[in-house]
C-alpha cells in the first residue's frame, strides 16, 4: 500500500498532468513569460514551465534598428501558439509576442490620439509600409507630406512620428499619417507667426505662387493671399500682369481671420484711392478721353484714369445703330471721347455716353426733310408689319404694310419688296423724341380706282352684310341698297390667327371692313386692315404704349371718343 503511494500508477500521472493544465494560466494564443535555458547555434530554447520546452529561431530576437540581445537565464515574453505539437514540443514565437505587444501599445496610442514612432521600410501599391516596432502599418501616398513628395528615399528607414488614423484588429490593418504631424506642427508655427502680425501693418514679402485669383506672398514663414482685386486700383485681368514668382513686394495686412488664421493682403491700399476725388473731377456733362479696357454684351468699360472706370451702356453708344454688339462700335485699347452722364461715388460707378459727343442726326432730319417730303432709300429689312428703309444720316424709317399699296392687301404688297431694293417714299410723320419716322409708298401714287357707291374708294370703311360663308372667306354686299358685291378672304377676317375662321360668321351678319382693292368693278375688303388702321390712328391720337397705358386702354379711349 505504501509502495503504491510512493510509486503512483500511469493513470495517476495522467490525472496530475491534466490537473496542471486546469490550474495553469497558460492559454494557446496568448503572450506568456519564458526562461532561456540554452542557446544551440541559431535556436533559443525556452522553458515555459511545462513538461516540454519550446524552441524559437534566433532571428526572431533581432529586428532591424534594435539592440535587443538574448542570453541563458533571460526572461522573455513569447507567444504560445500550441502547448504541444506532434513531437511533444511547445510551439512558441517571439515575433508574434512582439506583434501582440505592439497592438496593445498601438491601441493605447490610438485611444489617446497620441503620435507613435515608426520607420518607413517599404513601398506598396498606393503608399508605403511603416514598421511600428514589430507591427506593420500602411501609409497612404497622400499622407506622406503636406505637399506631394517626388523622392521618398531620404525618409526611408528613419525613425519619425506618425498619427494612427485607423485600426482594425480583426483584419490586422493600421493606417497612419505623417502629414497630420507636419500640419499640426505647421499650425503651431503659424499661430505663433500670426500672433506677431497686426491688421494695417505694412510688411515686405516674396511672391511664392500665382493663381488666376491672386498671389500667395511669403511673409517670413507664413503665407498671405494678395487677391487680384487688391493689387491695383485699376482693372487687372490676371495677377501675372502685375507680379511674377520671386518678386519682393510691399504689402499691407488688410485682414487676419483669427479662426482660420488666413491673412488677406493688399497692394493698392498703399496708394491713394483715386475715387476720393472722382466726383469732383468727373462732373455730369463734362467730356473726357478714356481707353476701352473691356467689352461686354451690355456695353464697354472706359478707363478715365488709373483706378477710375466708367461704363458706356450699349444704348448710349450710337444714335442710329440699335441692337448692335458693342464690339462692332468700339475696340479694346481704343482711345475715345465720352461724356459723363451720372456719377455714384458710393457705388464707385460712372455712367458714360459716346453718342452724346456726336451730332444727333435726328435733330436736323426734320429740318432737312419735313413731313410731305419725298425721299429715296434702301430696304434694310422686310418684316410682317412693313418695311424698314435706310435714310440719310444712317436713320431708318418704316413704311407700314397699310401704306404700301392702294390696290393690294398689305401682305400681298409686301411680297413685291425684298432687302436691298431702292424705293421712294413720302415722309408721313417724324417723332424726334421717340426716334421714329413713318413713311408711305402708296401716297406717291394717285388713287385712280373708280368709286362704286358711297364710301367705296380704296381705304374707305364700309358696313357690309354676309351673304355666303365659304372655307376661303366670306361673300358680302355693301352700298346703300346692298347692290355692290365683294369678298373678304380668310386671312383678312382678323389680325388674330385664331379668329381667322369663316365659320364664326353667319349669313346676315353685319361687319365693318376696309376697301383694300377696287378694280374693274371687283372689290376686296379686309377686316384686318381696318383693325390695323384704327389701332394706328388711336396710337397717334392718344399716345404710344410708352406712356404706360396698354393698347387696350388706348383703343378704349378712342372708341369712347367716337361714341
């Protein structure tokens, strides 16, 4: 019995071995302590307190840039992969232990948002590999520096700080940034330099970069923006017209934004503002010579002096050239005389005129060509309501379609003319204020058409009775006894196309129309021509729509006057 106690059976050893595992804190996949018991060539033998020892290659104890050494008796941290392999040995790793330690350490840096130390050790797609003391991290190419770096060679294998941007333990990914460290350092330096500057202070700087909207000026470690509008009081199309990279300039600190620490600079602020005396110098009605600096669809800008520009609106360029692009009247860099029309010093605006310094052809036209005069001209354009005819002095007059022919309807008469024709016309009316000239061509021809009944002359208004409704128009009769037959075409039933429908009339309806043709006992009437003539008469008698009254108001007033 005593012998059994001193010599336990195999089953007893097995149970004791299992019990040792239950009480042991050792778990596979964890970092534990081990003792170096021997070093055999390139193998380090480690005792971790189990029945067997583990072996780790010597190379795992040495890393680039590290002075770590190992000797018999040393206690080291190792990673327990397996307690026992097929050979009965513990499977251990110093590399994995180092990585586990690094992950724990990196997690603490990441949580506290503190920088870590590492070295760029290799290049990969899209960036670089950084060794963070046993654990690899990814450094994107955009996070290497504040500005793109052409040669990363000098940065390789150099211990330097990084910021951890992202950690994914499950995937084993860490993303770091060197740029964030540089920006933070730069921000601190910038804050210190900004604190040394004051608004209104004049500083000397060097132009570092030029863009479309301005130039960046180095004030000694900190950049300020000199906007193109603050370079000169005069118009500057592009900063390169004034500055070049490397130029040394005197600038005034216009504004410092304490939140963004952005600095706005100015050069023109070092010169006197020409607008301080502009109102006293450029009085309404005075004439000056300036230079065309810019041409737009709506007009041209004229520089009167450096820093003072005025606008000539397209309507103030010519007495006669209407709806013409300003570029066809003036050209850039042209020297031209202008007249001051209006000055607004608060808004820094001057309205100028070119036509005001030229003779107004409208003033002398009525003296040279009074109403009733016969004048020759070229047809400038043919429109749906008449002809525009070019007259002396580059002035246009208009012959309304109702004033083209005694014998033909207006639309038919228009077909006899085309652009470029030389025609003769009589001046019916001249309105200098509205710059309008009314012409007549039919007034040069005597109305020789025979009369047929009372009021049957061409241009006369007659009341007629509908006798037949056709798709092409209306058969009507007029005269004292209704003895005169006539026809109203579909297109002459109304000015409005939607009303040119014969079916809206019925036999027996009474309508007023104008005699537009009377030849060989045949008559053609037009309701449309009568509407146009009445409107024209109303406009002449009661004023144009420029007065603010609508056309309906004018015609209404005319009708009341006839009641």
